[in-house]
C-alpha cells in the first residue's frame, strides 16, 4: 500500500472520520460474527455442508474486522507504519477473497440443494466435501496473497488484475448464474410443489438474492477501481494513487469491501431460518445445563442437611448414654 494513499492531502476524507467509521465496523463485525460462531459452532448436531461454509465465512469476516486496527493505525500514522501496512494488506486481501469464495460456495450449495436435490450431484453436499473445499479456499487465498505482496512493484498491478478476474469476476458470474438457475427452476416447477417445499425453496432464493446484492454492493466498486488503475497504468503510463480522486476512490471502495464483514452476519442471521433454529437449540441446551446444575446444587444442599441432622441425632444419643 502506497504511503500516498494515507497521506492527508485531501479535504474530502478526514482521517478522524475514517478512524471512527473503521472503529464502528470493528465493533459491529466482531460482535455479529462472534455471535454467529457462538451459535453455529455450538449446534454441532445440525452440522451440514452449508453450516461448514457459513462457519468459515464467519471466521473470514471476523478476521477482516480484526484487521481494521492495523488500518486505523495507518490512518493515524499517515501511512508511515510499515508493519501496519504489511499486516493490513495481507490480512485484508486473504480474508476478503475468502469471504468472496465462501459466499460463492454457499450459493452453489443452495443451488445443489434446490435444483439437484435428487440427483447424483447432491453427494457433493457432504460435510467432508465442504471441509475439503474450505481448506482449499484458505490455502489458495494465503498463497496467492503472500506471492503478490512480496512481488516487485511492476508485477503487483498485473497480479491484482488477474486476481480480480479469478477471485472476483468468476465468482460474481457464478453467483449470478446460479441465482438465475434457481429462480428459473422455481418458476417452472412452482405449481407442482407442496406448500412446505415451496416455502423452503422460496427462502433459498431469498438468500441467494441477498448474497448477490451484498456481493455486488461491497466488492464490485473495489475491483472496478483495480481494473481502472491497471488500464490507467498500462495505457496512460500514470502511476496509481497519486491524485486526490484516486485516494478518495481508494478509501471509499476499501471501506465498502470491509463493510461486507458487518453485512454477512445480517444475511445468515435474519434471512435464513437455520440460524434462528440453531439459536433456539443452543439456548435450550444451555437452559438444560443450568437446570441440571441447579438440581445438583439442590440435591447437594439437601444431602448436607440430611448428614448434619444425622450427626446431631448421633451426638444427642451419645450424650443420653453418658448421662
């Protein structure tokens, strides 16, 4: 990240405003994603492929939120903190592209669940397959980000351009295509479905549409800017990030992409019913544990009182025998 991107020379973006906004995203992202992990990791009995992808998405979003203090430190130092720059760049890109790929995985999983519920493709919705896909996503994101972070400056822009195609444009097209496929499937078979199945599949398309909206709003501006910067450098030969407009566009698009860490929990907390069901299951489980603990304490107190009464009775008998 160039120091010019954080040097305070523009009047439209005040560093204090950026620090406050990123601090709010930090708090909201940590709280919501922590709550999601608390619910999904605690409901192990309801584990499925979609739950595995959702847990990994929550972890990626949580790490995006936890990378914000490094960005806040960069704003505070005016871009002079080199260690903060490396930490922020690496964690930001790794977790942003993990979020993109896990959102795509959730979309594909919903497509298989709705359109291919009875076909052989449904076997890819196993927990083992989801864990393999998740591990592959994390590995690719870490390796690719590490490779271009320590590349020479002349290689960074082409690397980011190809990364935009592979890890943004293709996933965006996949989300769009699978959402349209599910919509067409529901429209063609709507009349013959039972009411319960129809409601369940309508929820699936609502989830896919919400994912598409969040995907487009949060990630598209940043990657459009990346493409424009690349062609500006290739065609006009201008160095990126030197003008006030470039700096302003950078701050706006990066902030929007980080906002995804706050919007994703809203998607799977309020759009899907699985989160609500797991929340109720987790709360019932904790209530049972507390009830058992309370019952154990009551039985322990009763046992102590009973033993105390026996002790008093024995002492009374002992005194009567000696007097």
